[in-house]
C-alpha cells in the first residue's frame, strides 16, 4: 500500500512527526519533492532533529529511505545531515538517491541570494537555498541529473559550457559579479560524484517492484497545499508541487492509482514562513504569545530560524488544502499549544468585497479578503500526556470535532505534544 503524508496549508504543520510515526509499520519512505528549503522537526528516543532533505523514516531500522527524482538534491546538505544524525547516535540509515535526481549547484544558491537582494522589499522571502533557480534550470533543461556525473567528461564539459553561456550573462550583466569558471564547475561535479556514489541507485525499478510486491510505502511531502505553484497563493509559492498527486511523479515508479491513503496534516492554529497571503494572521503581543507556545521550541523556522508568522486556524484554507490533496484522513497537530486561551478564534469564512464566502479564492481576490471568526471555548489546561482522545477535556474534543465538520474529512490522529508518543488515534 502507498500512503502520502502532506501539508494542508503553508507548511510547518508537523509532517515529519507523522511520517516518523507511520514509518513504524512501513517498508519504504520516499521524499518526493522540494529540497533543503524546509525542515521537518522530529523528536524521538535519539533526540531532537530538524531534517531538511533526509526522509523522516531514517530513525526506523529495516526501512529503506529514498530521495526521489523530484527532490532538489543539495549534496553538501545531504552529507552534512547524514553525519549530524549518526553523530547523535542514530544508526547509519539505509538510504538511496534516485539516479534521476537533479543537483542543486553552488550558483543556484548564489543566484537565489542575489535575486532576493535585488528585489529588496518585493522579495519572495526565500530561504536562499537555491530552490527557485534549481527548478527553473530543471524545466529549462539545463540542470545536472545525477546520472550525468557518471557519463563521459566530454559530454559533461559540453553541457557546462552551454549552461555557463547563459549563467554568466546574469552574473556579469545583471548582478555585476565575476563570471563562473567551467573547470571549477566540473571539479565541483566530480566532488559530488564521489560523495554520493555509494547511495545512487535505479530507485524507479526498486519502487516499481516494491509496489508489485505489496510493500508499504510512505511518500513524504514538503510544505503544503497553499505553496503549490498551480493551486497555491501564487506567486508566493514554492517551486515544486507539494501535492500528493505529484508524489507518483516525484517518487518515480509509483502509479498514481496506487496511492490509497493521503494523510493531510492540519495545525490546530496557522503558521507560515515567508511572504504571501495569510488571511487569519495575527500580530503584536497576541501573535508573540502564540508563537512562544507553539511547536516544541516556539514557532521559528527549522531551516531559517526566522520567527514564523502565526494566526488562528483557518478552516477555509485548510478545507481547500484537504481538497487539493485529496485527503482521506487528517492529522491535527500542536493542539496542546492552545491550552492557555479562554476563547479560541477560528476562521470559518472570508469577507470579500462586502460578501461572505466559504471558498478559497485566487490570490488576486485573497488580497481583499478579511477573516470571519467564530470563537470556541478553551479548555484552560495542559493536555500533554493524555493518550486517548476520549480523555481530552470536553472543549478540546469539541474543537477537533468542529474543525472536522468544516474540513469534511475525518480527523484520525491528534498530536498533543512534540514527542513521538504524544499522539492520539480516533
């Protein structure tokens, strides 16, 4: 069986934890898109980790972890992450990299930073991980696929020359910096080849056969529905599709009809990193209080360390996100963070040009939307340590049930703390 774990809204919902939990009964975990521009925070018996590229199944023994062809592979970050987790006592994971994966080059990161600086106040809030330039090159057919590193030097040098004909115009004319050097680029690619050679495999065939053998496969996405370049808050989106349907493409070797379960993660409140429309956002002291209480160490980006923007649960956005993902079940996370509130505002609709709407519009209209809140009674206590949903305070259960009714999808898991065991099933 193939299952996908994806985000409902802006990302940062807690997908890593849910993947880590579901990996216990799985054979393979695959990261199918994105790169080092987001982090999945996981707390387990080995400690606390912020994974950026490694699949969240690496903590489970006897699991095969795969970095799929849809991922933006940063070789340096891959090696650094492997070293970091093993130095914290995690056994060396069983991990493979698709030979069809493409590589984030140093100039991708440099271009990302230079463009954000050039845009100044109109920047996209990029993590400067090189993701947009990487995917631009991939679809412009000037990216470097892992398999190309194992081909002939002549072919690789010819491609490098073609790439630099384009890149150096940007470097010298737009950004006014020194041009890239072909020999340095080749040397860097050969360095990458040596570092990743032990992990590179034909993962398409491996996954194709695993599906035929009936193995349990988890597809792990990054970010969430509202960051999808087609269906999200364009242009303030990411550069790859974080939608479960793309999992069949980004993992490779998996027919779309084999994805039977899609767990869409919804945070009990809202948070976002980077620019973009956020209707239920709150500010000032109210926001800072929620930010301090959220997550396991507050709402700060696992990749950037930046304070996340926060707001109340937006059921219009979350319902749309579940529809985009084709959710079969919802995992609600960080419910415990709301225990300090007497009343909890929940966004149940938008006001657009004086009219109430309950659908999620395009960005052009979203800019004009105002939130319509309904206040639910709080439970005013710490709910960490509770193991059964039925044992939650009545108002906490009502909060989940209220959200479930609006989402139109069963809430099958509720997380009430950062640790692996802080989970309740319904």
